[in-house]
C-alpha cells in the first residue's frame, strides 16, 4: 500500500513570494535556518537542502503555480526517490499551499509528515512574519 502525505497550509504572502522562497537558494536557506542550500531554478536541475540532508531534482517548475520534485532524504537507500508536489492557490492576500508527498519508503510517513511542519511550514511562517 502506498503511503501519501497531503497537507494544506496558508501563508500570508502572494504566490510569487512563496514560490521564490522555495526555489531560491539564499531565501530558502535564510528561511529554514541557514544550512547550506543549493537549488537550481531549471526543470531537471538538482537541489540540496539542509546541508545535503535532502536532495533531488526539479521535475516541473511552473512559476507561482507549481513545483514537482523527485525528493529523497540522505539516509534513504541509494536510488530511492519520492515525489513531492507544491501547488499554489492565491486567496486574496494569502496563498494556500496544497502539498502532496508520495512514494516514500514504508515506515517513513509519520516522521516525514512531522518534518514538513517542523522544517518547512513553521520556519516559512516565521520568515514571512
């Protein structure tokens, strides 16, 4: 059985600011605590976050609308990737992020679900405050 994570988070910024922060190495690093970050802004380009703890490739980049990535944690078996999708829906002055994470190794769901909140959503909320 395939595990999935589905989360919907509202940020008090427009979709461009949220998209830019998730795809810009400097901004993402600042928002998430300053660990070394390298993010390509090209489809097919690689990314490395949290000092290499998270790595992968950009599959699809639609500015201010969608990011799809092949994503993996550094401690997973070699060659094992999951898929993450960030969809941006502007709602007035806010952007609703609809997030889906699929295809990760069995037994990782609870850890990953908490990790998205602790390492991504909460730091981004503080960064935008």
